[in-house]
C-alpha cells in the first residue's frame, strides 16, 4: 500500500476486547468461534481505541467512555453480530451502509435532542460519533467473513461505512424555487496525541458539533423563504480528501438541476475567542500530521518544500471532478477566494444573546465572540524559490505559488479550497467560503472527560456558528 493509501496500518489492537465490555461480542482467531480476528492490524486512528487517561493507567479506555457516555455502547456489537451473519459481499455491503446511516442519525438525534438523550455526556458532545465510528471501522477491519474477501473489498466496505456515517449519504435537499438550499461541513476532533498525560485524546471539534446541531434543520430567511440546511463531517486526514470525499458530497448539488444548492459553507476550529471568515484559500498543503499520522509535504531541514513538480505539496482533484489526471502547477489554480456575505456576517452581531463561556477573552462583552474578516495569506513570490511573503488586504500575485491561506495550509484550508474551487468550476456565484471558530478545548481538570466549562464553550460556539450560517441563508 502506498503512503497515500486508504489507511496507514499500525500495531494490532483487539477491538473484541473492547466489545467484550458489553458482553455482546466474542473475538476469535480464524477458524474458532465468533468472527473477529484480534491479530489483524488496525489503522493509526483505530490504535487509539485502547488509550486511557492518564495514558497507560488502568481503567476503561477513553474511547469506550465516550461511546458509553452517549448511550452508543450497543452499536458496534450489533454491527459485528450482523456481519457475522453475512454470507455474501452484497449482504455485508447492506449491513455496513445501513448501520453507518443509523449511526449518523443517532448522533444527529442526540445533538438535537430528538427523543430521550441517553448516557451521561452532554447532548451537544460531538466526540461519541467519532469514537463509535472508529470502533466500528476497526471491527470491520478485524472481521473474518464466512466467504472470501479481498483486501480491496474490505477497504471499500470501510470507506462506505466511513462516508455514510459522516452524513455524506444523508443529504436530502428539496426541489423548487421557493426554498433555499445550504450545505455545511464540520470536522472530526484532531491533535489527539500528546498533551499532559496524553490528555489531548479528550479533544472535540466545535465544527463537528455545529454540523450535528444544524443538520436537517430549517430556517425562515429574511426574504420569507425557508432555508433547508444539510450538514456532514470531514476527516482530519489527507488521503480521504484526495479520494474526493468533499467533492462527492457537495459536487452533485452544484450541478444544474432542481436541487442545486444556494450556498456551501465549510467550518473548522481555530483558536482564540473569535470567528474568522477566511478570504483566500491556498492550494498548498500537508506540512502537519493528520489523525492518521501522515503528512504529504513535510518540511525538510525546517524549510518548506516547493510545489513545482511536487504534487504531494499541492491539492489535487480526483478525475471525476475535473482532475487533471497529471499534476499541473496552475490547474487547479494556486488560490481561490470566498464569496460569503462577510460584512453582513460581521454586522449581524451573531454573538449577541449567546452566553459567554468562562475564560472568553473577546473584549466586547455584549457578544459571545467576535467575527473578523481575515484577508492575510502567505505566498512564494517565485514558485521556484523557498522565500515566502505574507500579505494582507490585497489579492495574491497572479504568478505566485501559495504557501498558506488565511486559514493556514492544513485540512481546514483544504476543505475551503476544494469547496470554492468546485463553485468556480461549476460556474456558480453562490455564497461559498470558510468559517473558523474559536478553540473549545477548555477543561476544568487535567483528565476529566467532560465538564461544565468544556460544554459551555461547545454550546456557545455552535450557537453562534449557526447564527452565522443563518446570515448566509439570508443572503443566498
């Protein structure tokens, strides 16, 4: 498998041991009872399933605490039981896709309090979806089927589950001229390694929480039309982006037709106590590790690599969404721009009425968080030389090469770049752009899995993010 393969495999971890906590599944070596092989290696993300807090301490793994804390403990055992009964690849595909869609619905229903909220974690917590998904893909990876299964077929099952459990197969926008159609993305938790005692494993992502809280909702826009808002979440790893996760989700709704979208917004977490509306998005990417512990374009001797003749350092687009099939420094372009109603989003005072969480440092205490227009970026003026210049308030030089957009050169910037590139290639002028939220990782204790302060930041960020998306709907 190449380093841009579907997953980077790491040391073996027994998913069956985690499922055994519920008494609903049994592991086996091939040929024995049950249908999981605990010796099958897992991905880097799945290897975190056994991490405890503090790292290395005895007790229930953090992932299991997240899964049980949301009342999702029965999900993966039920999936395993159904896979154990599958006798054909077609049957397994049905099991996987149906279960994935059910997981997304469970997470959305919990976030929006549709029905009883199970478990002892706050309803707004985005993390159980992530960890239940990871546990489920690990089970699919360690599943021993009753029929021959090629490596590629297993990877296709894992990807089918991954996509559907992110809401990517759940988008249902209505047809007609009397409605508005918006699609919003969020992200998984990230930077899960490290921290004191390994406590970064606790991280959540307010953009993911926002996506769960707004998916399938309606909003009466200022012109009286009803805006229908659909949401999905993106992985924090580069290979899935290269395989077209974003384009395959949003692209069909940018094509001509009665369900063509009216706005597409990407959302991710940054820092501080303000929302940043990013103007310029860079094609350059890959100096930072993803959740899969892979980076496509690492610094060499502390110096960034150049994108000239180096597709690893520039976003490339899958052929079905325009390619090109061979690397080209100028196709797609080095820069794209947002078309969000920036001034309206700032003037709307979307933080008024939103509770200020403990430790909020935004100086205007009449709002929860500030909203800023970020027009800075960093470019290589000469694409063949490593010198970089940071500019602000002016468009990038036409012959420059990108190094970072206003939102950096990580996957948040990549989501913004791909989304606005799709808009341009489809010839649309609809609002499209990226919202960076404040950082919500504010805990009261070193190792507590949740607390009132952490939840307060998530609730406030998600509430103001929804308000900002509603302003986009007003302008669409």
